[in-house]
């Protein structure tokens, strides 16, 4: 990869991007196999992992891989997703922002208030999925729990799984909608103009040397 242009800012480091795209792959296989069992219409999705039997074997391991990847992402990005006083400005202007109006100064840090809410919901969902998934994992742990616990775990796993899929779909939609976001996650760099338009406070802090990337 060549050197970044003078009008670019490093937004996401290589290891963070590698982890992100690894999660994308693992989540795809975990989600599609899970959907294939929950909705009979989509039973064909289990073929992505070979046979239905192989999908059942591999599904938990892909789920654990997603959890471990998100643990790394949590460690790296948690401090950027803590509530800030300026978040209320974004909420007050959410309608113009969604309409594509970026004329107002919203004092947004590295992540806006909507992204922060998404971050915490995703992290909460994956914790529920891990705990419930381990409880209902027949090959290793299910035999140690009574049937009523297994039923609750299956319910929690299903609800959290569908919720996480919807959250990720929203994340994908917004990444496509905000032009330059996907390029930034591929190359790691965004233009200074993009940063100033979507994350003005973060761009100013980067320029002044008061914030990390």
C-alpha cells in the first residue's frame, strides 16, 4: 500500500481492520447457519458450511470467534464510545443528519451518538449469545443444565441472534449510506474533508494532536 495523501487521516489501524473483516466472515457463517435452523424457508443457508451436520458442528466455533474478535474491538474502541456531553447535539439533529444535511456543527468525536448506541447493543448481544450458546451446546455443556434452563437459553439465543443480525444489517446500511466509510475500513484512511464533515471534533483533535487515531 502506498503512502497516504496529504489530505488523508488514519482512522483505523491495520490490526483493527483485519479483526473487523475477520469478524465479518465468521459472523456471516454463524448468522446464516443460525437462520437456516430458525426459519425453515432459509434451510438452504446451512449449505454454506457443507452439510447441515457440519454446519451444526462449526456454528458454535464461528460464534466464539466472533465473540473473541469483538472482545478485541471492545478493548480498542470502548473509550471512543463512552457517552459525551456533545452526544445530545447529535440526537437533537438526528433528522437533518439522516436526511444528509451536514451543515451544522455537531461536535462529533471519533464516533457519533448513534454509532455508540449500536456499539453497546452489539456488545450486549454477543455476551447474551455466548452465555446462552455455551449452555445449549450439546457436545460439551447442555447435559449439565435442567431442561427449563436449556429452554430459556434457546429463547435468549434466538432473540439475541435475530437482534444482532438486525443491528449488523443497520451497520452495513449506514456504512454504505455514508460515502467513504467502507473505503476507510478497507484502506484505513479517510479524507480530512470526510472527517470534518462527519466527525468534526475528532478531526480537530487529530489536527491539534490532542487525540489518537
